[in-house]
């Protein structure tokens, strides 16, 4: 690993540690999340059994990726959906470019998977207008920053900073009341939904048996993004596949409770484009919703991660974000301890999926291996064990951060690290 890359990362982390605004925002968020999560899990104790069943289901898919990809592709096509499979980021972008073209207005639902593709930047380069519609993602987009949490992209931004940002956009002074700030975003984005040509989302799950896409949300923006435009594009990693519709509903319950909600406000189960059979029972596609549904499944290193007996469990991740709120490091560093994927769980995802081992190197040695993430992870992902495996691979690939190599050499020579 190059010294300048490590120095850049170190400067960013130290700068973040001194940022009182970030510390204030994270302190508020962590306190709120932990209370909500504990209440939700306590109210529905059976979720403990459900998560065990879901773990088995996720492992079944990870062990048999090719089988479930083929089944899902076939089911999607049966549902009159345009189905695609891509191995790499480049292949995925080529598919999207072919569908989208240029001169389009695009509304997006929150999708960490799209961050792997740098999708917004590419869409704009192709001559399109792009709007993130999740409130947190909208804030991040307007700040020209990047998501700092899997579930809450703007978790590091305090209300005072949001007020300052939205006031500039509005051309008038807005209060710091989160309710008023959310109202402004609602008003600003409302016409973007109705005039959009294309809606793009990720997926919480895609069922192999029916080709159904599960989308879970609270804001209602995904519903608009998937029904108002003529075209809906879903971009999802192959780990989002579950065998059956019933498995999709089980995932819904587990994600909801561990994300701190009794129930999500909105759940969309999309099985093909809109259709009607009300005239002589002749099926016509393109009723009130999209005329076209495109689903792109892509690998981008996931199959390679599945080959490693330790790292493979990271593919169970449900993106609930619980691990980050319990981590002693994340509340101090937010998503700056990460590349596209952040926190401890982001280390294997960076190494194998998005960024590579060079990018993962400094992240892997920021983790304290304390294990709090394991205790609160619904999929019981042993992140410390995975991080240790990534560290071993980094050594084999000669990608150790300079200070780690120097410290190891000093231990060998002197018997102490310093």
C-alpha cells in the first residue's frame, strides 16, 4: 500500500475526530437508534427465531449462487420483466446506459449498491438529470458528499447544517426544526416524481420463485419513484436473492425490527411492470404504473467473496445498520471509516466488492476487533473474525499499511511495538 494513500486516510480520520458537528449528530443518532431497536425487538420476541431461519436461507443462496441466479432470471422473464446479469461494474453500467440513454429526468430511491457503480456521476455524464429522493440521500447529494451510513446516509450531518443547506436552496431562512426541513424537501421533490422519465432503485430482496422485488421504506419516496415514471430500473447484487416469497416477508420482519421499527411504513412487492386485464381479460402492460421493469443482477466480486469460508458470511448482511451504532469506532469517524461501504462490515465489502484490498487496508486496521457488532447483528456475522482474515490476505498480497509493517518489524527486532 502506498504511503500517500494511508496518509490521506489518516488525515481524514483525524479531521473527523475533531469535528464537533459530526460528534453531536452521531451522539443524537446513536442514542435514538439504540432505544428504538431495543423496543422493537422486545415487542416482537419471535423475531429471534425468524432471524435464525433467515440465516439458513441466506447461506443456502450463497452456497448455490448460480442455481438461484438462473431461477431468478427465469422467473423475472416470466413476469414480463427485462432481466439482466452482469459480472462487473463496467457491464452493469453498459446495460444501464443502453436503457437510459440521454436527456432523461431520473428519480432514485436510496441504494448503496448504486454507490458501487458511481451511478449518479455516470448518469449525469450521459446527459441526464438525477435526483436522490430519500431525505438523507438528498441532503448528501446537495452537499456533494457521500452516504455515511447504510441506513441513514446523512447521519453525520446535524440539523443546523441541514438548515443552512436548505436555506440556500430555498432562497430564504429556514428553521432548524427537522419537521420543517422535511417539509421543504417534500415540496422541492414533489414535481420531480411526476415529471421523471425513469425511476431507479435497489432491492431489499428478490425472490427466485416469483421474480418479485421487495422494497422497504418509511418515506414513501420509493413508491413514487417506482410507480410514477414510465420506466423502473432495479439494480441489485446477487446476494439480495432469496428462494421464496415467504423468505422475502421473513426478511422484511427481521430488517424492520433490527433497524429500530415496529413496522416499516411502506412495503412494495413488485412482480413485473404495471398491467391490467379489465378488457376481455386481455393482459395489457403499462397501466397506471411503469410500462417497463428492468432488473439487473450483478456480481462485482460477490462470488469471489463466497469462495472464502470466513469472508462469505459477510454476504448475509441485511443492511440494517445495527452494527455501526454499537461500534466504538464508527460514532467517532462515521462513514469516513469506509470507502463505499463503511464500518467494520464494510471492510470485506471494500476488499472484495468495491474498492479492492488497497482501499481496504487502512480500514482493516482501524477496527478494534471488540465484537460488539456480532452481538447485535441479526445475521450473527462475525466481523472481527472476517477482519482478521482480511488482514491475513492483506499481508499475503503485500498490501499492509506502512505503519503496521514497521510496527511488526520493530516487534521482531526489539520485542516491543514502539
